[in-house]
C-alpha cells in the first residue's frame, strides 16, 4: 500500500506534519523541535525506497500515481519520478533533516511556526519535482513561495521585508508567464499531461513564445544573469535554514524546469535560442565570480558563488546542439546533461554546507562581516577543518563533488566549442580565488580580536550536521557512479527528445 502511494506520502506527510507542529504552539518549543525532527527523519526514510526500488534500466516514469483532480479541465493528480526528479527529491528530504537539526538551538521565537514552515515547504518542493500534470505542477510551484516568504519575513534580518518582497515579486512575476504557457499548451493538447505536451506538434513561433514564457520563470529561479539580483538580498536576510533551502533546493527548480519543460516541449526554440542561454551562462560563470571576489559579507560571497556555479547547470543543458553539429552523436549531449544534474546535486550539498558554516559563526559572534574574523582555526580547529573542506569543494577540488559536475560540463563544452570550455574553465580560477580569499581572511592567520579568541568549537549537534555533509561531498566526489547510473537512461531519452525537431 505504501509502495503504491509513496510519492503522495512524501508530499503530504511533511505538510500535514507541519500543521501538527504548528498546533503545538509557542508554549512547548521542545515538543515542536522533537516532533519536527521525527517527521523530517520519517520523510527521509520514506524517500529511500525511491532510490532502492528505482529501475535504472528505463527512462519511463516510476512510482506513478494518477487520479482525477479537476475533470472539467482535464487535469489529474498525477505524480511520478524518473532519473531527473528522483535524486532531487531525496536531496530535499536529506537537506530538510539537516536544517531541522541545525535550527535546534538558534531559533528562539515562534519555534513551532519556524519548523512547521520548513516541513510544509519540504512537502510542496517534493510536489514540484514529482508532478507530471502541468496545472498540479504550477499549484505546487506557487505554493512554495508562501512558506519561504514567511521564513524570510519573520525570522530574517533587519532588511527582511525588502528582501522578502523582492524575492516574491521576482519569482511570482516570472511564474505568471509560465502559467500562460501551460494554459496555451492545454488548449492545444486538450490536457495538462506532460506526456501530451511532449508529443504536441508546435510551430516555430509557438515554440519561441512558449520557451520565453518558461524562461521568465526558470531563469529567475536559477537565477540567471541579469535576473539574479534578488538572491544575494534573500540570502543575506534569510535565517540560516532559509539560506540552506534556497541554495540547496529552490535554485535547482530553475534547472529542473529547463530540463523537464523547456528542452523537450520546445526543442526547436531551445536550439534557436541556445546561443543566448550559453552567453548568459558564461556571463554568470565569469562575471558573477568576479563580483564574489569583492564581497565583504560571507553570505553575499557564497550567494554570488551560487549564481556562478548554477551557470554551469544552464551551460551543460544548452550546449547540446553545438555538440550535435560538431560530432553528430548524442554521447556528448548526454554528458553535458549528466554534468548539469550532478552539478545541481553537488551544489546543493556544498552551498548548504557553507551556509551552515556561516550560521555556526553567526550564532557565536552575530556578524557575517569577513573583516570581523581572522584566525578562527586557532580557537575552532574542528570547524576550521570542515570549512576548509567545503571551501575546497566549492573551488572544484578533485575528489570532492564540486569537481565532478564541473569537469563533466567542461569536457562536454569542449565537444561543442573549445572556447566554451576555456571560458567555463575560468571559473575554476575565479572560484579558487574568492574561496581561498574567504578562507584566508576568516579561518587562517593570527587571532583577529578578543571575540574570536573566545570562540568555542563546534558542539556535537553542529559536528553531526557538518560531518554528514562532509561525507556526502567526498562520497559523490570519489564515486559518483551510483548517481550518474540512476540518471543516465532518462538523460539519454531527453537527449533524443531535444534532438528531434517538432517542425
């Protein structure tokens, strides 16, 4: 019974659980914490059979559930996963557990509402990755904004109202165009079924307009240059848990949207506009990396770093047609798509870990200003080791997850155009520059001041969270095959879809 409704359990367990946590009220914060942890662990445990029972020999959707939802609109409650969505769902449940543990002692006001918001957010994010009906997908996509709006607006920093409104307006504005595209596809296909969208014949002009409508939503979410300015503000003002979920999961929904909607539904428009996507990706990789170099706030530096690294995701997704033109085979196309997916998973682990490291320091000194630190390793040696590891992974050090996805995309870019590969490789230099600059100023050197001298090393709870992420980062870096094997059939099928014209 559970196996046949596994995805529904994953979607609704955290949402209903979040309501229960909220009902505990502010008078019992301990109960709210333990109940939230139990629910997050249960959701993670329920997600593991997705991986264990996944058939790696097919590109078909698995664990499918379907029931009539809005019959008058031919919209169904239709859920399923493939090699693209399943790893992202497991990453979501995994990250939520760590966010709950990380917020255990740092949140003191409205504790039950805080954890409830994250649980509900987990449920709707899983819904986004699992939905195979366009209208259901849109409902989950918009619902996702509400808990994050509350998380930043209630538990954020001094400029939280500004950051919240900017986040909401950017993402909501882009989503309106996506809704228009979904409605148009419904009118053409007579259903919101994604399979029907994929099979629907579209003229070139229709594809271009649909692609641009999806671009408005997904480019903001990635975020791509030049619609990226909401992210640094949102990260700086969000509480640590909010920053972790933003970086680790919500940014991936932009990359996921391009792979799930833009490429297979509008392949000819994707081909025609690929040069624009590649140019914007390279700008993000190079220019935003340089912007990260001059940041004085640790969170802003990591936020800009996220934009630069997500540029690799869109680059790997849109070099397909240049590869086809040069090689005539799909191997390089699949390599680029695989690199984009591995980069999304890797970035989720590394960026989440870096934001948690900033949270550890902020809990002790209540500042994110890089100039306020120096010589942290002298008083926090264990923390220093963790932060250096995650910083090196962020710079793409071999044997860490940060190296795998970027290397795959650079190799695929070389198949497309050696200049793409050269420009993309520049980020390895800029990434090392701003990462090492951060580590030098915060972790190493002499103890900067009395506040740093009084710092205490990580406690068992913090060690547990950072230790789990460290193991994950190294495991993916040393042996990524379990991840790539799961994705390969789906990405090969996607490569075939985008290489076939609908004209």
